[in-house]
């Protein structure tokens, strides 16, 4: 078996940073923030508040895929979040994680709840670990 060319762990492979303007613009509809490629696997998902949300005190977020909106991170109160909400959705509670065993990409969605239009400040980051075996095969 060949050795890996880079043996360092990079943690999350994908990050999405959303500031107050982005959060207000997103509203309360599900927003596509990325895709799980065909054959891809999501092993980790996290939501972290970098700057406290201001202007509204009832903001929640879920993170998942089309059909299971809270599959990666279950509904989380961003005002009460002390550190990070991590892998709390039902799709990531088994090994190896969420597997897109289809021939098409599956949309990753984030959904906010509460009085989103009232947000005046704040910033969150969403982190995902997405493994793409087809991308590895192309570089092998």
C-alpha cells in the first residue's frame, strides 16, 4: 500500500463564514451552502458563534442535507451556544457518517429560525469534513 503524500491532519475541509448581513439576507428559508459529491462522505459538522448575535434573541440554526434539514446539526439556539454545536444531527451519529451513495450531488443546507431580520451584529462559522473518493482517485 502506498504511503500518503501528506500525512498531516487538516481537520475540517470546508468552512462557511456568515456575518450579520449574510444571516439577514439568508432569512428563514433553507439555503444551499455546498454539496456532498456523489460517493462523498460527511464525517463532521460544527456551528460556532465567533461574534455574539445582536438585535435578536431567538435565532436558531439547523444544518443538514435536502430531505433531512437537521441531519448534521440539530436545531441549535445561537444565543445560548457557549462554544460549538458538533455532530448533533441524526445523520452523523453512525460511522462513517453521512454517505451520499447516489450518482448525483446532494445539497448541504443551512436553515435559520427566529426573527432573523432583526439581527444587527454577529458572525458564525460552519465547518464540515467532506471526503470525496472520486477526487482522490483523479489525483492518484
